[in-house]
C-alpha cells in the first residue's frame, strides 16, 4: 500500500547496493546472478533506488510545488507506432483524458497491517492511515485499473472521478500482485465515467512523446510530459517477481502517480505509471526516470481479473544469469552464450525435470556467481542467449504447459521436458531464490 515517503515506514529502506544501469553495463555480466530469476520471477533492480510511486498520507506535512510545461507535445515520427502521426498538444490530451483519471484514496486499519511488504525484500511494521494513488477508468460500468500496491491491504477504498468531489466506495474486483495490477469497480452513473482509450504499447518507440496524468503527492489532476526514454525494461513487483517489457519515461512521475496513465500523442493509454528511480541519494522524488507497466500486459490481465479475481502465472523455478563471451572465457564454459543456472527451486518444475544448479561460489568482476550448474541453450524450440528470453517465454505460457529445454552439463548436450508450475504468491527470502 502507498506510504508517506517521509514516515518511518517509507518504501525506500534499506537501499539495495548500487549497480550500473543495465544498458550501460560494460563488465562480464548482462544479468545479475544475485537475483531470483524464476523464469518470470524477480530480476535485479538495476541502477539506483527503485521505488513504487506510492501515494502520501493525507496528514502529511510539507508543501510541494509542481511546475507544468506549456510546450506542445511533439508529433510522433513513428507513423505506424504509438502516436497518430499528427500529434496532440499536452492541453488537448489533458482536456480529453483528464476526466478519465481517478483519484484513489485507500484506508487501512493499524491492526490489519502488522506485516507490510517492502519492495527491497524486507517485512516491516506499518501503521494505519490514508494514502492516495491514481487509476484509469476503463468503461461506463465503473471498472477502474490501478496498481495493486495502491490498494493492497486497504479496508476501504474511496474514488473521485474527474473534477467532481463526490466520493464513491470502490469494490476490489481482482488483484494480480505479480504484475502489480488491480481492478476496481465503482457504482457511478455513466455520465460521470470517462473511459480512456487503450492503445498498443508494442508500437511505442524510444523518443515517442508521452503524457502522464495523476495525483502525485495527493495533488490531483496533475499533468506532466516527456518522451519514451527506453523500452524493454524489467522492474520488480512488490511480491518479488519481475514485470517485463516495461516502458521507461522521463515524464515526471512521483509518489501518488501509481496506477495513473502514461498516454501517447494520440490520447491513448500505453502504460500504467508504477515506479520511479530516485538516484539513491536519499531523495524520494523523480530524477527523470520513471517506469510504466505496458498496457498490453494489462490487457492480458484485466479479463482474468474480471472473471476470476486473480491471475495464474507459469513458473519454471530457476535462478540464473546471462552468459557473455567474457564470462565464458573467464570460467571456461562450453558455450559463449546462454543462461547459467545458479540454483533450482527444490521440488519445482525445473528440479522435477532434472535440471541442476551450481555448487561453487565465486566473485568475478565484483559480482557473486554460482558456478557448476547446467547451461540452458534452447527452450521451446527457441535459441536462448539471455535470461530475459526465458522470463518472457515462461510469462507467455500457462501453468501446466510443457516446454522442451536443451542444456549443457559437463559439455554434453541434454534435453529435458519441463511441465510448468503455478507461480507462488511471492518470492520467499528463505528460499534458494531469495
């Protein structure tokens, strides 16, 4: 649940060790071995401190000033991509879509919040209070999409729509902690509901203009603009699993923007603003790097949340990292690319199929590596060159489906058929994946 960043229960403690951003990493590794990569599980938080863009308690004390740009949003050069080609100005997008952004206020009783999950992997005590976030109106029936961490643990959720001060009590239709998404519903008249158009996040390109609308620091209906600054990022959900194909943006996103829309120049929602990177300097605010869950991911989740209230994700049960030519040379691996398994979850799908992790710990290029495990070179008929491919492959599958995995053990190629399991509720610190 969203918290006041200045309170003792803030999300940003303790800070994880700093690493170079993945896109700039020049050393031996392209994927950390120190993270629980369960074939769709948690990845390392690369770079500085990554924070959920949670809300602030309504009793918080400080004053925050947010400056809004008056400059028009540039027309997208991607004619077949995220924008319409003609482009809209920021004020045009705001006027068209602003009323479709909900203001969400979640309340939680102290006795129901003894153990709250810290996105950096520790349980912490949490007092009750009120926190704010944002949401996206999906239809005239009152369905609203937001981040799961905005409403998790709340005993009461109030929603305001558009410019109205009228509050509606929201019902939780379903939640998916693994994708950090939640579906709410309010009983509001259709006249007060302004559904937003959902775009196609796969068509976005780096440099495409975007607009964020939300309620940062409880300041409702705030708009900021920027560009897509990177694609194909991975972030960590509060329950420890990874979310892939994430959109990175320099549009200002701050605590309270959680669950709000990232919008292209055609006025279509292409992402759900969820996390920010603070630079690890003790600041809680935006430093020009924000992350939005792609709307295509949300589309896959929404229907299941509406019909079943939850989403089942496939699970492979390995921890590993990407092999680079430098790593292969240093430790004399039989291949220059693939995924080196550090460990397998006991009793998990990979373990049942006979895959094995390593047994020798080493420090190479300043990073901890577990050596001696199997090396995956192919999965489901596709050549595997990095861990991200395995995560994406498993994410696309359903529990119970089988995939063939080719791997090297002591230089000999072997094949295993893995029946994918159902992903557990969260990554346990005590487990080998933690």
